[in-house]
C-alpha cells in the first residue's frame, strides 16, 4: 500500500507560484496589454515545467539549510544577504543550469564567513543576473591575465591573453561581463593598451558558485 507523503510548507509555496489568483493580481497591477495574458500563461505546459523545476530546487535548498543548521545560527549579516538573495533569484530563472548554480551559491554562502558587506551586495547582484554561459566563460578563461576583444588578430603580449571576436558568442558574453562589472579595462599602460582584464572579485564569485567537492 503506497503512502502519500504530505507536502511541506516550502513545497506548497513553490506550487502556488503559478496559481490563477496570484497571476491575476499581477496582471491587474502590471497595467500593460501583455499583462492580461499572465493568467493564461500560468496554465501552459511550460509554466507547469517551471513550477516543478522551481519546486525541486527549493526543496533541495531547504535540505541544504537543514544540513547546515549550525552555520545558519552563526550567519553574519553579509552572509545572510548573499544566501537570501541567491534563494530569491531562483524565482527569476527558467534555466536548470542556472538553478544548479544558485543551489551552489546557497551551499557555499553558508560556509563563507569571510564576506565583507559591500562584496555581499555586489556578489548578490551578480549571482542574480549572471547566466550560466557567462559563468562557464569565466571558469574556462580566468587563467588568462588579459582579454583582447577585437576583430583584429591579437598581437604578441607579455602576459597570457585570450582573443575574442566581438560578434562571436564569446564576444557577446564578454560584453555581458563588462556590464556586470566582472570584466574591465586593463591598466593604462602601453603594454595593456586596448586590453581588458577580469575583476579581482571573479575568483570569489567562482568559489561561491563551485560544485561541492566529490
């Protein structure tokens, strides 16, 4: 005889994300022609898939929090800011790989006690907005000291430099990373003229988004 496992409060909250009443209220507040479609979109197959993805990740995050109860009791204010924003960011993505990154962010944020307040604010905003493709680019290329973003072939450079053409997928990613503040102009020297470099905070971001050790 099968046993029906009661739903938790967290599961019920996740399940309510596409409720007709909630979407109708959002539609009324939005005040745009597209707003009227929200209750209809909430009934689509895509919305149901999204509900299940969000629910599964929220439940996994809930288990993480329970497993780190001691760390929860000792959270600093910056840690709380980062972990809280990482959980909220889940409601703004439909990408499963991004959801996995957010789960990593919650787990690693619980144990990263050395997180200054301003860094927590910056990194929370980055984790919310960054795509998994941008994270992949950072992980693959962070060993390079400089970035050459140009249609012109890269010349010889004294430091390891990755060349990226602006119209390529990687070029679009670099532009996105510039807007996020993770890529910036290199020093104003002759050797670094026209080159870009990674922000010093990239190393901490990658640490917060890394997968658990096997």
